């Protein structure tokens, strides 16, 4: 619901459906509201991190000598 590109009305309808399902399954509604808040905060954090920082990719070479190559003495 939070990551889909849907209209505001569709998001509200989807949220009502989620709340109804949670209530029918016996889940406390504050838990569902807290989960939504956490997901929104995570989405905003990721969005701000990607816009503010540019990552550079550096390649590093390393050598691996496994046990089979060491036994050939």
C-alpha cells in the first residue's frame, strides 16, 4: 500500500481493508497503526539517504588460497 503508485483514495480504501482484516483476526489496532508509522518512517529515511548521498563503487582485489592449494607442497 505504501510503495504502490496508487491514488490517495485507493490508499485510504486499502488501509480500511487492512484494518478490517486485522480486526477480524483479533489483532489490536494500535499495533497495525504503529507498523504503518514505522513503514512510512523507513520509506522516508531511505528516500532521504538516496537523495543526499552518492555512493562510489570501489573495486578491491584479494587473493584466496584454499586448503587444496596449500596441500600441494
